[in-house]
C-alpha cells in the first residue's frame, strides 16, 4: 500500500517485488500520471484509488508493506499510523521515505539561482500551501515508536538527479512552496526569469544534484 502515492514514484519501482500494489492519493491528476508511468514501464499490478490516508476502507489489508513519501508531512500522522498498524500483517512494516533539503536548502550552487527568482516573486520566507512552513513539533521517529515495536532511521542514502529547465519547472510547480496557484498571474514572467537565469548560469541546460534521502522504517 502506497499512501499519498502521487504519480507513483514509489509504487511503480516497488511493484515488481509484490503480487499486488494499492496506490492511494487524493489528487486524480496525480493518479492519472501514475497510471501513465505504470503503462510506460509495463507495470500492470497496481490499482490506483482516489482517497485520503485518513479514510482507509475497512476491507483493505492486511499488507506486507505500507510506504509513504513526502505526503506524510500533510497527513494526520498519529491517526494514519494507527490505521496502518491495524492493517499490517504480523511482521509487516512501514517505510516513510523523504528527501532531506533539496531546492530550498540550497545544497548545489545552481540552487541559489533558483531561490533568487523564487524570492523575487514569493518572498524569502518559505511558504507551505496557503500558509507559511513550520518545522514539525516532534520527530517522526518518536511518533513511530508509539505504534511499532522496532524502528530504524537511515539517512545515508544519496540519490543523483539531473534536470533541464523544463523538467525542473515541472518539479518546482509540484512543491508546496512554489506552485502554479501561488504564482498566479505572475507565472509567465516567473518562468521567463527563471529560464533566463538558469541558462545564463549553464548554457548547456543541464543541472545536476545529489539528493540526501531519509528512510524511517517500523515493524509490527
């Protein structure tokens, strides 16, 4: 079960290891993109369902593994963890997988180019949806320990990624701090300024980064 599956970034690559996969997301467009990616990859064992993690159907489960990506930040976390524990097989597990930092933390030199344009249009304080970003009041490791008998945290994984301006714009618009909705009528000028700034920085239109990944795991 992949909760907050988005376009299947976890469900699709994990699908060969399981007989069946359920991908749940509240955004129909994200699910449609996931289905497209699954077809492209020749994957046919994923069922794509529109819905919220807080409202898991009573007849779902038991599951061997439940995964959650960046969407965990937006969930009612204790409620979701309680529901997951009820739906896991004995010995089954949960994995919460997230990127540490990335664009907003400015780890790569070209990140500062992107941030300068974002700050011009949206200000220097990080936004989060319709409000401002607030750091979690508690560590996810501590919350997981309330519901699972054994937990492990691993932050040693590094993923390499490469963008061009168009793919980078697509990623930026998927974030909670620089969406199309936030930019509103300024979106065309934002794209024009960002494209010009990035191509001035690297005319080859190639932007590489190392992405630290964290994986928090728990077992029932």
